[in-house]
């Protein structure tokens, strides 16, 4: 449901513009019917339940599928005819996976964006510096990567984002531009905290869903392959959110993906190279 715009100033593909209207309509409908019934109106129970489930459904869809634009309009891609796309890696850095990924990217001359978890990055600042030294971009992926991030108060998340941005600045020399919310889930506090932290929300055009130990490399590769075109933002995982654990699928997916990209003449650049800041 992404929206594709066609003027020079609107090449960024963001979530659907109508999502917030959908939320407003379902909210007004549910509240109106509930108020009507509370004040003695003849509103059948099934109608009220229908309106309330519509509202809950809109909220759930908005949190889980940011491309619907219900709570925010994250960046999903970029319209370009140049043979460029953006590979991104979440939940690292990982002491085993990240160096292997860096070597693979170097071999093909690609640059990527690493959405690191602050608490993990703080423990591996040498690796963080190595990512930057090799020409890649660092993105903010929160400090703790809590599964319930969409339910956090904006002030709590803002503190997390600022701590992570501060760490990334100390290594990269500048504050990060991008925030990818944990698991790509958005809510009003997530959107507000990102805005107050001066970060641009980004999710992805396609994700390999390879961030768990049980992930299958063939299905992850197939998901990415469907969006392997100029301007795509492809998400993979070099780490997992917890202290231990190691995603394996990425090391099987990436060589296949890079070889397919070479076949199609596609090159990965950092998100900020793909999407110049004046295009925000
Ligand atoms: Zn993540």
C-alpha cells in the first residue's frame, strides 16, 4: 500500500497517505456510536462491537504494518532509475557475523547501513568503528530493542534514541540520520520520539525475516529477490536482539543475493547515499 510519487521532490516512497484518515474515521465512528448508546440512543450491540473491532483492527494493522501509514509514514524505498539500492543489517553488531558480512560487502564493492542496538554496540566499539572505517552508515535501532517498544511512553523511547545517537556520533563523528524501529513496529509514541530525536523513520521495501535462529535461508532470499530492483531498501540481520544467539541465515542469503545483484548490475549504497537529505 506504499505510495509512489512522481515529482523530483517526491521520489521517496513512504507509507500510504490515507492511513491517518482511516484511523480518524474508525475512531470517530466508534466513539460516536459509544456516546450515542451511553446517552440512550438505539445503537444495537453488534453495531457497536463492529465499530470497536474496526478501530482495534486499524490500530493493530497500523502498528504491525507501518506501510499502511496509520501512525507514521516511514521511508520504504526510493524511486530511481539508477542501478542502486540499499542493503541494511539490523540487530548487530555481532562479533562473528558482522566481520564476515563486511568482508563480503568489500568483495563486491558495496556499502550498506547497519542498524545497531545501542547496548550491544557499546560493548563492541572497535567493531562499530570498523563498520564506519569501511564506508558504511550507522543507523539507530534503539538502545534496548525491547519487543514492546510501540507501547513505551515517547519520553522513555526518546531517551533511548538519544543515548544510541550519542554513541553512534562518538564513533561516526556525526549523529545518525535514520531510525528503524525494533521489528519495524510503529505507534504514536514511536513516531513522536523519532521526530523529537531528529531521526527519520525508515522500515524497508522487503525483509528477509532472518533474525531468528530458525530462519530459512531459501525463503529469506526469495522474499528479497521479489524486491531486487533500483531504489529498494532490503533488510537482513547480522545479529539478534538478545545477548546471545546468532542468526545463521544471513550468511547463506547474502552471497546468493550479492551474486544476483552483480548479475543484474545493481550496487548497494548507504541509505543516505540512496536518498539525498534534500529528498526527505
Ligand atoms: Zn531489530
